[in-house]
């Protein structure tokens, strides 16, 4: 067995995969994330706009951006993280790009994203 076959076998059998809802760049989501503080564990929510999804297989990540006190905060979450409890998709956004980094330079009403009608 070569290296690629071994990696594929480990991905399929050993590592558990989270069942995440389908979302893309421009969607507004809420990530429920487990945080350990000492011997206690709690769930913290992080709600914001998805800037990108990157990677393949086990290395897939997504970046979420929110505004907290007039300061932009971005956080990168690995899709296979055991600390992600669940993800709620709040709004579907209409964007024409896979990575919406231009949102970083916009403020106020210009930073709004059109909502997809369902």
C-alpha cells in the first residue's frame, strides 16, 4: 500500500466525520462550539457570515466573520473538529464568488448581502 491508500483508509475508518448542513460563502450561520474551561464544558455560539470554505477531505475548513463592538472578528473552524456541536444556517446569501474577502473593507449598510428567496 502506498501513502495515498493509507491516508484514504485512515480518513474513511478511523476519523469520525461531522454531519454538517450545506452552506456556502455568503450564508449567515451560527456555530455552536464546545469550550473547555478547567473541568467544565460549555457551548458558545459564534454567529456570522461565511467568508469561504477551503480544503478537501479532512482538511476542510470554513471562515466565519462577525462584527463585535465595531470590530470585525474572524474565526476559522475545521469541519472535522469534535468541538463543533452543531451548525444552524440562519440566512442564505446571494454572492457571485467563492471567497468574499471584499467584505472586510466594507462597513455599515454596504456590508449587507442579499438574501436568497426561497
